[in-house]
């Protein structure tokens, strides 16, 4: 019986690995945030598909640090300020997010980009 359980567990783990799924699931708000991140942020902050010479910072686990790359505190208010008003080479996104969308994006960033 023990070997059967191990086989099922191994098969489940392999299925997750091959499907690209992760065991920890996102809630509805975080999933909306992931969609926003993929559509509006990832092309610079993950892929750099604009071939920017100064590569934007990776946002993976941004809230697990005490400070943002700029040195500002790593909190919702500072991240939202950077998104809305820009900083350095990052353009301002004011008017491009509703408050609901901003909350969803922040919720997703808090997951560490799962």
C-alpha cells in the first residue's frame, strides 16, 4: 500500500512539473493581477523585449525585501507611486489602472510572482 501511495504522489508531482502548474494557487484578485502583470509589466521587468540598455529591475519577490531597488521602502504605497508616476526610465502609468486593478496588481506582486 505504501508503494502505491508513493507512486500516486510521484505521478501527481510529475504531472504538476510537466504542466507548469504550481501547487499553491492564486486567489481571484491575484489572478487578475497576474494578467495585468503579464500584459503591462513583464515585457520590461522580466523579458526586456524592448532591448532596453538599462535593464529594469526584476520584480520577483519585491516585497520580501525591505527596500525597492531605488532605496525607497518596499511597501504598497511606494510601489503604487512608482507605477503611477514613474521613476527614472520607467514611464508613468497614471490613468491606465483603476484602483481595483492596482489592488490586484499589488496583490499579485505580494505573491512573489507565482
